[in-house]
C-alpha cells in the first residue's frame, strides 16, 4: 500500500515538472516612440538587437508578430527590425486621446520567447484649426445693451495638446470684443462681447473675422467670417422735408383741387419706417369739412366750399406717423 502511494506521488511530481518545463518561456517588454506621418518603411526599432538576439537564427525560429490591435501598421524584416507598413495618422489611429499607445506581441519558437512591444505615436502639428462654417450670421437688435454676450461656434483641430486650438483673435472693430470660455478638455469657446451699442441708422451690418490659432511653432490657423445684421427698433420719428408749408389758393377752387403735397421720411426700417399722414389733433371739424388729406401720399385737397369773406387764412396741423408698434409722430403747420 505504501509503495503504491509513493509510486503515485512520483508520477505526480514528474507530471508537474513536465508541465512546468513545457510552459517555461522568456518574455520581455520593449518601448519605442516615433512621430506620426513617417513614410512607409521607416524604422521603428531594432527589436533583435535590443533583445540581444542573433539575427542569423531569427528566420529558423520563426520570429514574427502574432497579435496587436493595430499590428497591420508594422512589419518585421528578416534581421529583426520593426518597420512601418504605412504612414500613420495619429488622429486616425487614436482619435484625439491624450497619448497614442499601440501594443503588439512578437514571438520566437524553439525555445518559446514572447516579447511585448509598446509603440507611442507622437503628435505633430499637421492639421490647421477649422470652423464648421466659413461664415456665420448673427441678428442683433440695435436695442441690445452694452455687455450683451453672444456665443460663437468653436474651431476644431484634430491635433492634441499644444497643437490643438490655443487662442482666438477678433478683427479690429468699434463695437465688439472677444471673450474666451475655457472648458478644459472640451476646448475653448469664443464669445462675442458687445462693447458699444449698435445703431442701425449708422450701419445696417458689421463684418468681422474670427481667427483660431493652435500652439505649433510656427502656429497654424483657420478663420470664420461673422456677419452681424442689426435689427431695427422704432427709435426715429418721421421728419418733414420742410419746416413749414405755405400755399395760396383761390376761394372758388373746386372740390378735389390739390392744395399741396407734404412729405416726411423715417430712417427706420419696415413698418417702423413707413409714414402715414393725418390732420393734427387740434384740427377742428370745420377744417375737416373743408380739407382732406391722403394718408399715404400726403396730398391735401379741397373738400368743401371756401369763402374768402368768411375766412381768408387757414392754419392746418399735419401729423406724420410711422407704423411701428408704438408709433412715433411729428406735426407741422401748413397755412
């Protein structure tokens, strides 16, 4: 019974030793770094030399790459040198990660050796900042107060770190300044700051140029045009082309006779700038029976019978109003 137990233990020991011998292999870790955009065939590193391997035995031992998330980017030559199989675009491979690491595994057989290789792809400033649009349009009311802020679209740069967008610049102008909102890893956001109030009657629109600049040496940049259309508010009243109107009229002038045509203009836009005419609030009913005014054209015509003996002079207040939601008006005297 004891002999059988000892024999079984010997078989167990032999099995354990054999198992350990089967999986006894050598492994090492190598690390290389290279800039992106190197040409096809460029050398990454001499793996054989760095591991102290004789190049003469590499073919017989089947030295090869066996795995790696992006091992197709590299290939081994017969002498154990690692090369680039195609040009590497860091932004394509790593998609703006903070560091671009590629891991591959190489193997030699008889005896088995596994070596892990880490390759860091370094960023180069090979992209310029770009905006989603070449030109953007903003509509800002002329009633907007100084201090108002308007967030703009940010520029994107596929490069990372200092080679990404670092600052924005705004073309020189009298009304706007630029503020930058820093969102950390999400980048920098340009914000338009209204420094001086707008006046549509002075300028209906403003054209600015926004420039995004990266941190390369020399830096790369991209631009976007900004067109600001100033929206009108009813801040101008109609103005008559003359201070007063005087006309002589025969007492026997028939009904429909044109007395005079008045004219007023308004600098505002749309309904705020459309002028309509009427008699002033002080024009009494007697005058309204003798004269009438065309609300659109401003033409005053005879409506009733004029009698010189009854009255030889009339003073008529004429009002010009715009069509704004809160109309502004001006009154003039016609005699």
